[in-house]
């Protein structure tokens, strides 16, 4: 497997729409829970271990060839916040547009036709990874990286955080991202025997609550 498609998917210049979303960081900054590099790292680690693991597992499962429509339904069940479900589908729709242009294929076309309003972003990410020739582990790596990169990038803008310090947070979490990707690939490998019940349903209630609050703000910098 060439690592180049993984680098392209993880590149901030890839037109997937992620730059407009903070992964919950904007609400966390407003509440004072994220205020420097150390608190950002703690926030990202918590997000990675919960919603990040779920996203990585969905992406790995899609890359493994499991039914993306069933995975999209499973993502809905694992996303209790309506605001986060809406954000995930918006991101999925934008990612689908980019993926179909870069790595066109019948599986992406089928999902786009079946979910014209957008499938959940991790499912689209996994299918894009499959079209790009990545393994389920590679798809999980991309999803794990994305779960950390969104808050880190957002906090640079929200707090004026030193970009070098923010990038150091991402680097320090690389081992945790690899661990989550490996665990996610393991969950995906159990799908043929156990179905979608093999996928984790790790929750982050505070992210769900603050996502609903954030969606009601009259003025905000990020969509989520």
C-alpha cells in the first residue's frame, strides 16, 4: 500500500470542508475547558478515545467493504446529538464531492445516490480510503488523525495559540492515534461474524450537550 493517499486524505488542503468545524473545541474554549496547549491535549485525547474510536471503527469497516448503508445507520445510532448528526452528514457530503473527483469508483457513486443529503463523514472517509487503495487500518489512521486535527487547527484560530505548540500536541498524540487505529481495525475485522454490534459505541456526553448548545449560538466562528 502506498502511503500517498493517506497523506492526501490527511492534508488540510484536501477540500473536505473540515476547516469549518472545530470538533467541539469552540464550545470547550468558551467554557474555559480548553485554554492552552496542555488543556487542548487533554481535550483531544478524550475525544480520540470516545468519538474518535467510533469514527475510526466506522471508517475501517467501510474500507473493509462492509455495507456502507448499514454503517451509516450504525453511525446514526452512535450519534445521539442531532446537531452532531447534521454536522457529520454535511462533512460527509463535502468529502464525497472531493473523493468522487479524486478517486472515482462505483462504490462512492452508489453511496452518493443512496444518501444524497450526505452520509456520515467516517463512512464516506472509509469508502474514499477503499477507493484510494488504503487498508482498513489506513482508513482508521486517517479518521483518528482527523479527530485530533480539527480541534487543534480550530484552537489556533480561537485562542491565537502558537502553531508550533499546537502541532506539538498533534505529534505527542501520534502514539494514541496509532493505538486507536489498531483497535478500530480489530473491531472492523469482527464485522463478518458479529455485524455492526462489533463496532464500539463509546460516548462523550459533554460533547453531545455542548454541541446542542453551540448550534443555538447566534454568532459562532465554526459550524460545530
